[in-house]
């Protein structure tokens, strides 16, 4: 009597599903596969800083002329006088880079740009003085500048408002589609006080 052995095969995930699982696992820093996110999910971890600075790396570039700076903080509600200039920010988390007198710092997060990325968007504003902000994509040793700008100062003086409102920036990252890169947000200022750059609501998904 001959005994026939039957080999059972476990069906493999479809290629598209497998790719989605692998991409999600890489984004989470896992060696194996993980549960896939929806295609339009935000690839940026902790995009509105509700979990403090979790997911973001903080680097001090220069301490400046004022001792104790720069400050890289997660805040919930702006302090006065800025609060009265933007009541909509009450109880909303945001990132603040406090960079007076030549201080400079950045935050950076490792992400995987979707194959068909949407635009990178975020909200940004300042307080009293001019702050120079640069948003870049870091690919290996190369730093590619996407945008340099000065956030609109919401305060006109320690007791008054400028009438300006936060900006929503929208940047094209299509040239980095499918790549593992760093998203870097850097700030510096020569002002002595009120040199604040604030950010929230980072978003980057797939089309």
C-alpha cells in the first residue's frame, strides 16, 4: 500500500496587500509585517503633538547668546498675550521652537513617503519677532529644502495683537514618492524676545 503525502499550503497575501503591510511595518520601525493602515492614513506619527514630542527627534544646533536656549516644547494653550490673539488654539496641542539671540534647533521624524503622496500640510504661526523657519526632506546625507519662511507674528506688542492669523502651508513632496526620508522642521532667530515658531496639524497621506 502506498501512502500519499499531501502538502498543505497557506495562501499568501495578494501582492498589493503584502506591499501595504510591509510599508506600514517599515513606517513603524518593525522588522516584520504589521497590520496595514488605510491608504489615505497620515504617515506622520503624533502630527499634532498630543503625545508630547513622541515620534520626533530633537536636535540643538546653536545655543545663541541667551543662556538656557533653545527651548523645544509641546504646549496645550498659548500663554498671554498670544492666547488672546488666537483663541481658537485654546486646549489644542502644538510644537513650539523658542530660538532667541541666534539659538537654533530642529525636530525631525523618519517617514516613508507614499507612492502617490498627497501634499504635505501643516499650520504655523509666531509671536512677536521674526523667526526664520526651514522645512526640509533629509535623504541620507542630503538635506533638500522644501520651504523657507517667517511665520506670521500674531502679537504686535506685549499687550496687543497684529491681526494676523496662522498660515496653512502646503508642500509638494512628489519627487520623494516611495522613499524613506526624514521630515525636518528647523528654526532660528536673532531677536531677543518673542522669537517663537509654532506648528501643529502635520499631514501627509496618499492620493
